């Protein structure tokens, strides 16, 4: 097996025993990128020189036995996290030339663990989308079928992990942007509890929903990554001050007696037959491991998408105000200040971003605020309560991650509502702030991966990971690799 | 209004209603949401960081000290301190606002329902405080004088501000000015704001309307901005009230609008109408948790409250037997009140000290725009000078010269008196010689005096004083003159 196809645990052993060097790993990773990136287009920036520089430092730490969790592990970072001195575009023309003068907390933590930055991955512009088709630069492809999208918005990160162009990646998830692409690309994607991971340096889309998390080959890698990036950050007032557990230690424990909730509202009309079957089979498998499946109800699920698109766009309309051509990024000259603002934003933002800015601006406008924003906040509270009530009965909740497998490039671009429904099963998790993970649970007849979503209680990523790991270890879906 | 009409009578037909929104920059070391310095007057953009520049991905972290200062102000103005309040975003585009939204408070402010007291025509009047909320300041745009470039200095961006909103309780420009003075005194006593309107650390917007006397509903209001100096508070309001009266008297209607005070022209000008008003699209700031204020925290802050101007004024009246006017003046600035009390403690007669401070000392300080903290002499030296008057070493008149010299040089009064030979002449024979000399030279005046022109007494005193270089003991001189002139 090539080194770029291994997981963190395997590489850790080989590196620590000096059976391979960090350079060897990087050679395989960049060899793979050279071979397939033309087809997958997972990256916006490939930081090869920087990576080899980082490799020397990581190798030294290994030689002197001061290795850390991620020493020498090549990791890709979604291009909406600021990396000091390295282009960070958010896949937007408005930031086409933005080189941050500071480091995001998550990449700073990865640095402390001596990771190697492979490159910055593609996304839907400002993380708004479910396919990377809204990227201002290019559309990434699904390694399982190059005619299909990888999902989004962290599509580049998921595709890079699936294609073997990195060992692991970080993404961000506002309404499903880690879990949905992980599902569509057949990899593991974890959205931690809101507040578990610092958002400092993550270019904001919707501040009350955004959360950074790992995209990996398997559950143990996700646990290692979460251990590395979680924890309180004095620079993020919404990050919590709880201690970070060693998530890898939670793995391998029995799940006998674990109560898993199956929400009846999630198995709806319009769900792909193959997806439904794979998820049902997976639930049976989990039951066979000793867990108890219970039907639960999350009665306000049907309002989640509507509430989400009001709250997320409202926050986005404000968060994206700063891209005005005054301080950084694109500037189009105009005859006066207002003209400069308008020309810059007209040229810099893509269609979907403009649509969401307009939606959010409208929802917050005087006279509409109560009917939209305030109402949506109330719905959000009801959805939170739904989960709180369900978690009185069960330990985790299991659902499909996405109603469909990967769809064809261009298939949904003309119908934004159809595109929004890709996230119908993931959105309520962000609204409630609870953690969710997507893990591979089968393939469709067309050989496209299907993802299983496991949702946990607030700050109980351990139970989530334990359940996910137990299921994963009883299957071999995570071992399969696309033939590219 | 048509010319030739009795404007005074017309003005009396209307009642003025004023509410003030005061912005006070807090004297914290660092900014509201990042740890940049708040120092005034540094190199442009030298006090900035990714957070206050509004880089992509940055997040605000609340300055606890700023909240404490706002709570302190809330307590000093009798407000209810909210146990739960929130920050909100106020969205608008302007280059001096890097995020294009200002973090402020909207629905749930930190302090509500307070009041301050002002004295109007010897009566105490309560002015309601609707709310005090916290927000961040914006930067400064700088426009090239020649050329078409503009620059922005973001040093001030993110400096903590308090907005203090009054009820529409003020009924005249004079009351508004008194209210501003009182508020400024309170802020300076608390040490939370330096109160400097010219430098912009204290700013004031006014909502002004008029209504016929006896009408209950408020008239349509205009919002006045850019009142950037203490002396303009009354001027701007007076102009605006006259403008509104004249519009109505001419059969027009007041429109709701924002008007800018132009201090050079002494007028207010329309800036934007209600239709053009911004829709700020306020919503709760998702990057900051709610501000939770516990009773313990309030108690802790309450313990730090100093004696406030009103309490001090009342105490001065009782303890030092000062008239209301003296007490008000001496307590308007904490530093002056403190200095006054130190002089009294050192043995000065309370009323005498008050007179010296309100007269000569304040005149000298005002001439140089100097603070009492910068005095070259101390309270003990002040008392030393007063003693020289008491024991007849110098006259009250000479004392003025001595005091001024003490003010300029910081020397002891006794030394000044010795150096300049200003010791009062209390030797009867010496004064008598001078008196005799003057009377001998002024035969005609003596004649006239004896004929009944008693005003000439002053002339004789003046001549003797001139001859003795002002050093003759005035009482002795008076007695001698009366004796010699047979009065």
C-alpha cells in the first residue's frame, strides 16, 4: 500500500519507528496529487514547498522523540481557514489575492502538533453550497465518479481524502458541509458540538452555526484529529472551557445496551431507495452489536430547512459586509464610494452568495425582522427542544446523512431549492448545536458511497465516536478506495 | 418669522422638548473587543490588529473592564443594571467601520431607567436616563485636501463607548447644558471618561422638538448631530429651536430628519430625511455570549463608587457652611473639590479658602487652561499665605500680588514678602509721616474735603498707599486720616 493511502494510526507507527520518513510520506502524497488532481480538482492552492519545509521540522521532532499526535501527517485545509502567509480565498473572487497576516486557531493547533499542510481545498464560495459548484474558481469532482459532485461545501477536503491526495483534512460545517460531502465521497466527516472547536480564523458564514471538524478515512483518525483541534480558545468567546477528552481512548468499547434513536421524520418520501436500504441495513448491523433501536420523534424537523435559510443568510448578510474593496481583496474602481462598493461586490461575489446576502438582508429588514428572523429563532429553540427530548430516551440518533448519493455536475445548479434539500438531514443538527458524524455505510447500485449519520448529545462526542467506531469495525466500507 | 414681530412673545407660545444621546469614550487601557491600546494621538493605524481591522475570520472578545465602567456609570446615575444583556450588530457601510457593522446593544441594554439631578432656578430637577449601552467606536476618514484620495485611520476603531440616552425631559437649551455639565462631572468623578468634547471623547446628539404650550403630544423631532464642543450645546439648540418656531409660525411643518450643526456658520443643516434613514438591521451578535451580571459583581462595583458631585455638594454645605453657589462651583471638578478640602484640613478658613479659590485661583487656572493638579504650590503654602493676612503681615490687597507670585513660582508666601519687601507698615509714626506729607501737598483737596466732599477720602488713601508702595496697614491708615482730618 502506498503511504498516502494509509490512515493516521498506521502512519504514526511507521513514522515513529522510523520505518519511513516524513519526506517519504509527502513524496507519495504529492505523487498522487500529480497523478489525479487534474481530474479531481480538490485544491485551490497546493503548498508543496511549504509542506517540505514543515516536513523537516516534523522529522526532527520524531528523531528526537518529541513527536506529537500529528507529527508529519499530511493534512489538507479547507480554504476558508486563515493560514498565515498562505493564500486564503474562501473560493471567492473577492478574496482572490488575500494572504492572511495571522493564523486560525485550528491550523495553529495543527501546527503545534507538527502537521504538514498539503494545500488549501476547494469549497462552495464562502461555504455556501452543497456541491462545490458555487466555487468562484472551479468545481471539484467525486473520486468515485468524476461526472458527479463531491458534495459541499467542504467538497475539496472530502474529495482529497477519498482520492488519497492527503491523509486527512479539516472542513467546516454550517448546515452539513462536512457530513454531506463525506457521505458523498465515502469518507468520515465529523461536525463537533458548537463551541467544541475554536472558530477564530474560520472565515465566517453563519457564526451561530459554523463549526470546524475533521474529514478522514476512518473513525479513529477523526478521533485523533478532534483531540488535536478541540478546546477552549480565549480568542473565541463561543468556545467552551471544558477539558478535551482523549477521543481515541473512547474507541473500541462495547456498545451493548446503547440506545439508538431512529427519528421517524427522517425516512421521508423522496429519499433514494438505495440510500434508504443501506441505512436500514446499517441500523440492523448496529442492533446486532447489542444496541437497542428505538423510534423517536423530532417533530419540528420539517421547519428546519426554512428556519436555517433565514438564520444562516441573516448572519451571512452581516458577516460578508466587510468585503467592500476598502481594506483587502478585490477592488473595482468606481466614480464614488458607493459605486466602488457596488462594482466590487457585484464582480467579487458569485450568484449564490448574492442570493443569500439578499435573502438575509431582507429577513433582517425593519418590518420583517419579527416575521422572519425572530420566528426562525423560535423555531430553532423548538428544534433544540426536540433533540433534548429525544435524548432523554436514547444515547445517539441515527439517520441517513443525505437523501441521495452524489449527483451529477450541473444536475441541480438551476434549482437552488433542490440543492438546499441535499442538507435536509444535516441542518437540524447545526440548529440544535449537537455533534454529528457521517460514516460510510454502503454503496448504491451505481457504486456511489452512502453515508450514515450518527447524532450525539451536546459535548458527548465520545459516545458518538464509540458507536461510529463499533459499526465501522464490523464493516469494510471504509477500506474501499475509488479506482481513479 | 416676519421681522418686527415680538420674538420673545412668540417663543413663549412654545414648549421646547429636548432629549440627549451622549457618547462617552471609556478610559480603558485596551479596546472593547481586542487588546489594542486606546492611546490618543498615535501614528495612524499603529494601534490595530486583525480583529479591529475586520480581517476575515476574526472574532471579538469582550473587555470586562469596559463593562465594569458602564455598570459603574449606571449605578452613579441610579439605573437598574440588567442581569442579562446582549450585544447586537448595527449594520451599515462606511469605510471607517471595517466590518461594516458596529457591535452595539439594542434590545437588551446593560443599564436602564435611571436619572441625574440638575439645578434649575434653584430647584432640583430630575432628568430621566432611558438607557446606557455599550458599543465600539468607529475609525476616522481623512480626505486629501488636493487630490481625490481618502485615507482611514483605524486607531480609534473598537475603542469602548457608552451611549447614555436621556428621556425627553429637558425643557430648554440651558437645562440641556446643565445636564451635560452634570453628566460630565459624574463621568470624571468616576474616572471612566475624560469628558473632553473638543477631542471627541464626549459627544452629544440632541433630539429637539417644540409644541404649543399645553399640548401633550410631542412635536416632530429633528436629530442634531456634530455638537462637538461644550459651548455649542446651547448655541446649536437655540438655533434649532428658533428655526422650528419660525417654520411653524410661517405655516410650515417640521419634518423628521437628521441635521448637522455647522459651528462655523452657527446653523444646523439637513443631512438626511426620515425616508433616507438607515435601516440598521439590528440582530443579536452571534459571536458574543450574553453579558451576565451577578449581584455579587454589582456589589463589588458599587463598593468602588466614589462620593459623587451631588453628595459632595450637600456635604460641603453642611460641613463647611458654604453657600449653595460656592459648593456647586467647588464640587464641579473632583480635583478642585479635593484641593479645597486639603487646604481646609491644613487650617484654612472654609469660606476664605472658597473665596480665594473661586476668585484668584480659578481665574489664573482658566487663563492658562491649567488643572489644579498642575499647581506649583501646595495646600500648606496656601494656608501659609492666608496666615500672613490674618496676622497683619500683609494686607489683602498685597496678598493678591503675593498669591500670583506664589502661583507663578511655587515659592512660599513668606519668602516672597521678604524678597520683595512687601511687609505691611504697621508703625504709626511711619504712616503718620506719610499722611502728613500727603495732606501738606494736597491743601486744596483738604479744603474741599472739609467743605463736605467726603469722596476725597479715597484720594487721600490712594496717595498714601502710593507713597508707601501699598504697604501701609489699611486700617491704621484709615484711622489716622480720619483723626487728622477731624472726622
